[in-house]
C-alpha cells in the first residue's frame, strides 16, 4: 500500500489507502473545528474566510486563516521534498516513513495536549494539524500519481459528478469511469465517516484522539517500511 508507486499500484491498493487515510483526515479535520473553530483540511474554506475577513477589516483573524493555508502548503512541500530525496536514493520505504513522520507529529500533539490543562494553544494546534494534512495529501498524491487525494473534498465531489455523467455514455466511458467513481466515492464517504467518528470519539477520550490516530498511522506505516527494507 505504501511501497508501490504510480502504475505499479492496483485499484484495490488505492482503495485501501484512500479509505484509511481519508478517515484519519476527516477525524482530524472535525476535531480541529471542535477545538479551535477551524477546518484544517479545508483550504477552499480557509481562503474564502481570509478574503471575507479582509473585506470586513478583521485583519488579524484574516491572517490566522491564511496561516492555515501556508501551513498546509508547507507540509505538502516538506513532504514532497522528503519523498523526492528518498526516491533519488531509491529508498522504497520513503512513503511509509513519511506517514510515520505524520504519526510522530500527532503523537507529540496528543502528548502535549493530554499533559496540559488549558486550551490556550489552539492556534498552534490547528497550524500543526494543517501542516500534517498537507504532508499526508502530498504522500497520497505522489504515491498514486494524483489518483488519491485524501483531503481534497471539493475535487472529489467534482470528479464524482463527472464520473456519474460518464456512466450514461458509451461502454468505453463507463468502463473508464467506474473504478474512478468507486475510488472517489469511497474517499468522500470515509472522510465523512472519519469526521463523524472523530467528533464522537473526541467527546469521549478528548485529546487522546490524536494519540489513537497516530497509533493507527503507525500500524499502517511501520509494517510497510519494514517490508520495503526486507524486499
């Protein structure tokens, strides 16, 4: 799942990757909103909020939303640089290691929050979560050659509409659209279910949710990294 790249990947591998990581992304996105009122995976909304607050003269608030966008881009850029460096060195585990790095950041966030009795670090939290979302989206985009994007809900919804339209076309268009429709529908559904589950779990376990998400990512990434090194 985190070793084969591009055309070497099967549709089933992409489905598993999209389902698991979009669920995590949905959960983190929902929890970021519950804690700080900001969606850490929704860059379209953050740009719109930035423009709206600028127009209304709320400059500090506007730049807080812009900061989330910058953090997302920074996370994607850092992830891409690390992956490119790993690919140049033919390091087959580089994608798994990138997801493990995401898990490590979440572990640190979870540990910091569980040891703190205050919520005065909300801004720092959502910036870190936006960075993590950018990192994860870069990993899934690069390993699948842009077939899987775990946080890009607007694009997925658009693709679903296009693929539904293709189903009423000829046999060839239906055959091409069907696997894409399954992938994007699953990604969208898992993002939504992840958001629901994350919000519910956060009410029960609080900041331990970040540690749970990190452990899940490590369960996904570590065996893949070991398998890449042993093969």
